C-alpha cells in the first residue's frame, strides 16, 4: 500500500530546503509580516496564516503554529513537522550538508504502515530531569499551570505527566511524524492545554526568546501524550521508530548554557 505523507518544514526566514516530495516549506508566523514597502513578506513558501490557523500566536507558540497548520489543513495518511535547522536523517548523513542529509520519501516509504509514530532519537540530560531542566532554564511555574489544566481536563494523563517530568531524557525539538489519526488525537489534546496555558501565563515583560514558552512546553507534553498512548495500548513500543537527526547548533554555547543553568541558575537567553 502506498501511504500519503507530508512533512512541514517550519521556517521564519528564507532558508535552503530539501528538494524532495516529502517536504512542504511553511512560513511560520507569517501573519502581520510586511516588507518596508508594505507588501507581505513572501519567501515562496506556503504561509501559516492561510486556512484554519493560529499564525498570529507565533510569538508565543513558535513552530507549533506550523504543527497546528498541518493538523488542520493537510489531508495525508501521515503528517510530520521538522525545522529549517533540524531534520530527520536518511542514509546520507553528512554534518557538513544538513539539507542533503534529510531523509527522503523513498527512504521513509518502506517504514510507513509498519510504524505509527516517528520521533527523534532520545536527548539525554543525565544530570537533569525534564522538570529540573525546564525550571533551571525557563519558568518552573509553567508546568504547575499545565498540571492543573491536566488535572481538570484530562486527569487520565496525570500518571504519564508525573512519570515523564521525572525522566532524564525526552523526545525533544517538537519533531515528529505520525499517522493521521494519532496526529488528530495529539493535536486536539495538546492545543486544548496550550491555549489555556497561554491565557494563564504572565507574558508581561518577556523577551522574544522567553515569549516562546508554548513551544517549549510542547516538547515535554509530546512525551506525556505518547507515554499515555503506550500505557493505554493505543501505541505499542514496537510501533515507534526513533530516527537520527541532524541540526545546525552552536554546541559550544549550548553546553555552556546548559551547565550555567544547572549550577549557577542562569536562565537561557537565546536559542543555540
């Protein structure tokens, strides 16, 4: 059986893109973006302010406006999200050629139907739990708010929530590929929580970096949702495929920032 699949590449600026039928470049945060002459910014990509969208919330949601867009506007058997600086890797991994390393349709096609969920390989924090890492790098009150929303709206996820927050690893980066029914399930659950958290979290005085809290909360909530699906038998562990990934990251800064957050409580100030 041939399964249809589309992976959105979330980008807020013009960037090189993979030349493969698998990918759909998407300008995230397109709403309200204009050139100096008053014309709309146009990268030649699909815009996330078309169709059913939350593009105007991109300042707080980051790449998740792209996830919302593909959930609501693309009808394929599998749907996915990656970023212009981070891709799942195929058979030609080359640290000097990120775009050329991105997995292709021909490479993922044999895996469709066999796996329901594709994730990036686990990111291990070793000296931090997901909870403590978030508290050291961002605002720990965010997950107190999220927990209360889960207690009120979907208490059946509390066990998974408590378990995941104590882990020292996670499927990070808001990267995933899933069967359509699971993407529907995940996004319905996720955006109910995020939109309520967005209303409750104090946004006054936040930097542009710190404003993107909904995107960072999502990274951990994906693991909560997936853990619940495993616990309830909706997804079996052998139906999950961890894929290697390649990224454009300043590792010197990232490691220094990670250790500074852990040991001297210095919050992150920018993306790496």
